């Protein structure tokens, strides 16, 4: 991540300037720090691809509010 963007995000976070902060986060940065995919199964596959060689457990966080999303991703991870 570009250090200038990192500093700007940190500053806007501390100042509570959420609108400015979200404007700094483009799709490339979002996809670097989060797993983004069209389906729960695709999310699970991306998690496996990125992290399967880095540990035995993960603790995913789901912010979409979509009912059943976490269960579907976890089921796909277990398969």
C-alpha cells in the first residue's frame, strides 16, 4: 500500500472524516485488504487460495448483514 495513502487514511480515521476516508479506498486497495467475491463459495475459495498455507484456523468477519452469508462461507470452507 502506498504510504501516502496509508497516512491519509490514518489521519482521516482519527479525525472522524469517514466520507474523506472512504474516498481514499479504491477497488485495488479494498481487494488487497479484504476478500471480495460474488458468491459465498467464491469468498471461501479466495480465502483458501490466499491463506491456506498460513495457518490452520481463521476468524472471518462478515459485515454485509446478509442472512446466512457466514454459514454459507463457513460451509464452503469446510468442504
